[in-house]
C-alpha cells in the first residue's frame, strides 16, 4: 500500500471515530438534559438489548438495514460494533468494556447492537440480565462463494469501494481446482466459531468440541437463529415475538427500498465438481452439520408459530390462557 493510501485510510478511520464520538455525545446530552445520568430509570420494556453478532455474507447487511429503518419509528438505538480489522475475537479487557457498556449504558436502551463479533457469554462477567442474542446463518459453500467474489468485485451496496482482492479474475472453480488458499476448506470454518465464542478451541479448525459448543449456544443462548434462504420468515417471527423492535419489519422487507437488498457483483455459481470436492472435506461436513442443525431448529420454531393458508404464512394468535385462579378475589 502506498504511503498516501495509508495516510488516507488512517484519516478516514480517524474521521469515522470522531463522528461516532460526536454522535454518542449528542445522544447522551439529549437523554440527560433533564437530570444526571445516574437518575435515568427505564421501564422494563425499554431495559432491553439485542445483540446480532452477524456472520459475514449471510444477508446481514440487508437485515441490519431494516433495523436502521425502524429505529426512529419504534424508538430504539442501533449501534455498530466496529472492531479493528473486523477481528471477531475481543481482548479480555475489551470484553469487560463491552459488557459494561452494553449493560450500563442506559441512554442507549433499548438498543440493537450489531457487528462481526463472536458470541460472548455475559454471565461470565457477573451480569444478571443478559442481552438477547439473534443471528442468521447460511449454507456454508454458498456463503464462501459469496465471500470469495465479494473480495474481488464488491457488491451493489457500495460499488465504488475498492476490495482487497480487486483485479483477481480467477473464478471460484479455478481457485478450487488449483488448490488456492482463498477457497480452501479451512475458509469454511466461520459459522461454528462465531457461535462457539471466545474460547481458543472455538477457533481450532475442525474441532468437534467447538461444533458441540456452537450447537449448545444456539439452543441455550440465542433467542432465534434464522437462515439466509428463509430470511423473510425469520423477520416475521421476530416481529411477532419482539414487536418493540421489529414492528413493521415484515412489510418493510417485502415492499421496502433497495437498500435492503445487497448482492455480490460478478458471482458465478460453482460447478457440481467443485461442490463435490469441497464436500469431501471434514471441515465442510462439520460446518454443514451445524447449518442443518440450525435449519432444523428454525423450522421447528416456525412450525409452532405460524400456519399456512393459500400459500401465505400467518402468525398464530395467543394460544394459551389462565384459569382456576385461586384464592378467589372478593
């Protein structure tokens, strides 16, 4: 990278951080104009934080844009977790800072945090009220193919931005045939560690323990995990279950602006031979096992939440009530 490019990149990053600090100060001033911060009290409905630790190339930008479009109307804050070089693993000290920010930053509640960060267990830090985790995952090979072309050609969301591998015209098929590093099976190992978390074993490629921990966290620590291939249904379930944040999301997704759609440019589908070669790897088998596990769980949740009529899905109304309430009131 040329010296002037480095300087430009540094200045751009510094400018972004300065703007972010200014925005935070403005919001805090609006919230504290009537009194000091420690006097801020929140209704239970507002004392909520959602963390979307988004996996790259899973339609995460499309989904996040819906949160941005709804935040003013539904009265919550959206904050991007911008880590240096998009590193999904935080240092121990940053973990402490992040947990403290998320739990005690009342001016930002209700809040929707999103970023390429692996799962972080808030209970380890003595937090009583944990945030609500949500996520979306994608067929592992489709995700890798999308990421491969994204690094070379970008997308229609920011078409003018120069990408890291821009100029490399080699197709994904050619990369796999040549045994290239950008399409190696090891590059599939991403969704499992994102759900596994900040333990070193999570990032040990091919770890069976990491796979099982990712499954455990998906079931026990995540409110809902959707799949890219059925994103609209994921949004519909979130709107039904968490209307404080997602009221109006389904209609917005169906009829909204083009900003909700982000498509990688120049993407070429891999051949059957390429797919078969990747599927021989143990890493693909594990990532695909996790994907199938997540898909089955999502479809289970959906089956108990909706009904189909004339090809359309409808959210079920409340299906329980209380009776035999004692002692009787006078």
